[in-house]
C-alpha cells in the first residue's frame, strides 16, 4: 500500500481496514517484538510497511481518535486486540416480528437502514465506522427462517440458519460434503453460533467462505422485499466488492442448493494463516460423474482472490465431458489459477496466491472425485 500524504488530516477507511487486520495479528508474527500491540509498535509497523508516512506516536493517536478508534489508554498506549476498542456510531434499533413488517420498514428507511442478523460482520464494520447505518432492522425475531431440509429436489437453508446448525445438520453431513467442509472452515465455534448463512452471502465479502461454495453448487438465493419474493441465481448475486443484487428492502429468506445426483461429490479446501482466520485463498469444488466416470458437471468457486467471489468457468468447462484424470485435474487447476485476480496484502503476493489457487484446486478436485466415486 503506498504511503499516504496528508496523514495528519484523515485516516482513510482503507487504512482503517489495514489497521484492523494488523491489530488482529500478533506483533511478533509481523516481525515486531512483543506479544501485544502498543501505539509505538503499531506506528513502527505501519511506517515500515508504508501504510502511513513517518509520524510521531502522538500524531498517530490523534489521527486514530479522529477516525473513531478509541485507544484504551493513551498514556500507556496499549491497544486491545481486534476491533473491541472501537465504538459504533449512533443508530435507531427496530425489532419487527413479521417479514411484512421488516420489509415495509426497510422500504421506508431505504439506504439509511441495514438488516441485522448474526452481527458477526456488520457489528465489526460499524465499530470500525466502515458502516454507519442510522437504523438497524433486527430480523432475529422473525419466525420460520431457521431450518435445513431437503425438499422438492433441493436443499433448503433458511436465511437465519446459524452456521453451527448447518454444520451439525444430518442431511448436510451425509449428502453435501462441500457445505459441511465450508461450515467447519468458517471462523471459530463462537462466531458460528451466531453468524447466519443469509448474512454470510448478503455481506458480499469475497473473503467469506459460503459464496464460493454456493457458486460451485449452483445455488439460488430467495429474497423477499416489499414487492414480493424473487429468486436470484448465485451467478448474478455478487455484483461488486461488498455489494450484491439485493435491493435495500430485501431480506434473504432461503438459499436453495440443487440436490446432488448419484455420483456427485464436493470439497472445500482453505488455506488460512491461523485457525479462524479468513482465507489466504480457498477453493470450492462440486463435481458429478456419469457413465464411465465421465464428468457431467463441474462447479469451481474461488474465495478471496478477487474483488468478488470468482466462478472459474474455464476450469469447469475443461473438465466436462472428460474422465477427470490427473492430466485433466492439473489443466483445470491451471485455468483456475489464471481466473484468480488477487491483490498483494499481508497474506501474500499476487504470484503466491495464484499458485496457491492452483495447488488448492488440485487438492479440492481430488477430494471431490474420491467422494463422488464413493457415491457422494
Ligand atoms: C472473528 C471473525 C472471524 C470470521 N471468519 C470468517 C471466516 O473464516 N469465513 C467467513 O465466511 N466469514 C467469517 N467471518 C464473517 C462472518 O462469519 C460472516 O460474514 C457472517 O456469516 C455474517 O453473517 P451474520 O448473520 O453475522 O451477518 P450480519 O453481520 O448481521 O450482517 C452482515 C451483512 O449482511 C446483511 N444481512 C444479514 N443477514 C441478511 C439477510 N438475511 N438478508 C439480507 N441482508 C442480510 C446485513 O445488513 C449486513 O450488511 C468472521 C467474523 C468474525 C467476527
């Protein structure tokens, strides 16, 4: 990241994002002595990494304070881990009890409002002041939106289903190994107890794990707004960084995943710096084999290697109509790496991430095939 001029004036949201990532890691993991962050250590790191220009500890403290980041004790200069030191802007809280009430509220409040479900992404964003909604519409009280069941040729996952419930679902464990792998790779059990599947997709974060998995599976998002219900194919759901095809008054009420044909298998393989972290890169694969073990359908989704979750369509096409032997797997993996558009950051260089996608695609394809050959 280039050094910022005029640092004494304002800290941009991009730098705040960067600082949030930095203080979530241990100083010594980033080459700074010590086990806890202090302002002096943070300044040392940020200046060395070129995130901010050379500055005094005091000017960093003032700039952080101005950006809404309250440092616990300026004298000692200790910064607590993560975003716990930050306070969100003021907002009005609404707790509707029916979908109709919720969508009417959202339609009336427009862009000033945000849906609140598990709060595992929204609340940290608000604490960082990357989101400053004037109204929160809490949908946790809406009945009938948390379920996992197979029905009408599809797996139906209610929008308010918690990750922990999806992970423990019997049908998911038996028939949807890609989803089971994905749930286990998300954050940690504390986050998974609250975070919802609807929220994971609606947040539109290319670093989230469900988007790539749902792209590989060919899922459909069911949204309800003040104008009624509509189904959005997952391929057209993610429209930009942290942006989706949802309208401001729409709520994700269900995610539908086509039931797997016999001879199908899937896998999600994620590389993370430490348990619970977002992916450096991850690959989701869902494959269906027909007569003679020829690949009838292949879905490949990539996590955190672009501004949106990526569907590796050329890699998918390279597999269809072939027996996925080692040669075909390596060719598809190369095409998946070419589809990746990563940015260099604390997790690695562009070259490293592209090569990681290649390696993870090989692993995910081999695992998915093994499962498909065993019957799914
Ligand atoms: C420490 C930590 C680690 C994490 N690690 C991972 C990880 O490894 N992998 C991963 O995928 N995620 C990770 N996350 C992010 C988080 O798990 C997901 O983004 C989460 O699933 C979001 O769901 P939520 O219910 O908490 O959404 P919220 O935070 O409540 O909302 C997120 C966004 O989606 C909107 N929204 C929520 N629900 C709906 C709905 N039903 N309809 C319409 N809009 C809606 C909100 O308005 C908001 O914009 C991590 C989070 C934390 C705090």
